[in-house]
């Protein structure tokens, strides 16, 4: 019987089993005490898989949660006073995003984790300016819609990966603010150590690789970064911010876009951008740590290890700042290009 060894995983998700089943696997080897998500447990039954531990005994993996509440209990949660207040806050934030031109058409999405396995989110195909509490819906951590008459946003999967990776994340806002998105479509990130407020609330941003929005692959692009960054630039797309409340997540979107905009304006003055001295930046990081906000520089990366060209307002992210380098592009052959244009002009003249 073909088997796959997953003993290196403490938590086994549906995607792990999907990949194994596609390769014809019928037996999964797991470690003692491994935990399965509810959707992973369903996948075992669906694919007809068997579990065993590395010593050959039949496995009984733990589930990540208590038995799921009934539909009635979930409906009660969705219509509780706490949930109604969250819905009102989501609608208010949606209007702010639209008023600031951070979303257009039906773009952007907002969510709040109200329970251990329950997330309230915005629906698909509705302008954030027009949101009403009755438009919202509730999903589980695998994206299955539990309550709500409108279908949930396809990009909720992005939010769910953040909630799985960052237990303290309670809310997430995805939008397309133009100045921050300008960085995202050029594969660049703004320098840090320039403005105190940005340093404390954002500090450094990461940039994730491009994948088709709404897909699971797209959702997984942020996993390497969200533990140490509360804001991620999404290549060729927009941004995602997480926080303890929906309002705070929207604040971070405002802070990062205004910061990017300010850098662009300052660059037009023709003078180099000055940076906050390192010792003063360390004071700001101390404030940030007290507030419980994440920063990649709290870990292995020293402040001085993050290279930024003097005066630059955009640069390719270094590995330690949690970013990704965009694929290298070949420089055009100027001589060949000039010859091609000249030949085309001469041919046009001769035809006259």
C-alpha cells in the first residue's frame, strides 16, 4: 500500500491530504499526538485513507476543536449582540475604504473572527460603500459558508490563512489603496525608519508572490510573512492588514498608503529622504513591542541588516525583512532595438 510520511507535521490540514490523495496514497503515517483540522478529517473519509503512527499502530488523531455547534447554535452566534456590533463596524469600515478610494467596484473584503472556528465576512459582488449588516455572512476556518443569504467573498481564504497562522489576529482588511498598490505592482517596498507613526504601527512590510486571487494558492502566499508583519503587499494586487479589531486593521491600511504617498511626494522635491537615526528607531521599536505589535526586527534581523540605498523611497526587499525578490528581468538589447526601429522606418519610407 502506498503511504506518505507526515510525521513532521504537528497540525495536518486538508491540503496535506489532498496532495497525498492525488498521488494515489492510501495510507498516511502521522506522529503521536498529531492534530487534524475538521476538513482534514473529512478528507480522510472522502479519500478512503487510513492513518497509522510511525510504530505501525492505528492512529487516532485529535481534532482541532470541540464538536461543531449545531446550525441553530451558529445562527444564534451570528445574530448575537456581539455579532451585530461587529457587522455594524464592518459596514462602517467598508464605507471608509470606499470614501478613501481604497476599493473600487466590488473590490476588497473585510472579516472578523468571532469564534474559534467562525468568521464573519463580507459577501462577493457588492460595493463596500453599500454594505448593510444583513449582507454579511459567516464561514468556518476552511471557508465553508455557515450562515448568510449572500455568498461569501472568494478571497476569504486569504483571511483564513492569517487566522490559522496568527492566533492573535481577530480582524483582516484587504483593499487596493493606490499608493501602496503602486509599490506592490513594481515589486518594491518602502523603506522604514522615516516617519515615527509608520514605524510604530507598520514598520516593515513584506511583499508576497503573485497568485490568482480567490484561490487557495493565493491565500497561502502570505503564510511566510504574517507572523512578523501586520501588513503585506500582494504582488500585482493590493494589500492585506490584520489587527485585533476591524477598525484597527483599516487604520493600518490608511497608515501604509499615506506613508507611500508621502514618500512619493517627498521624492518630487529632488532631495534625498532622511532617515531616523538607528538609536531613535530602537526607541520606537521598544514602544511597538509594548503595544504587542509584530515586527520582523524583533527576531533574527538586526536593524542595521536591512539595507536601504541612501535617500531611496523604494527598494527590492531583503530576505530578512520578510519580502520576496521579484523575478529578474532581462535588460533589452538597445542596439538590436534601435536597428529594428530604423529598419521599420526605412521600409515605410521606401513603400511611399
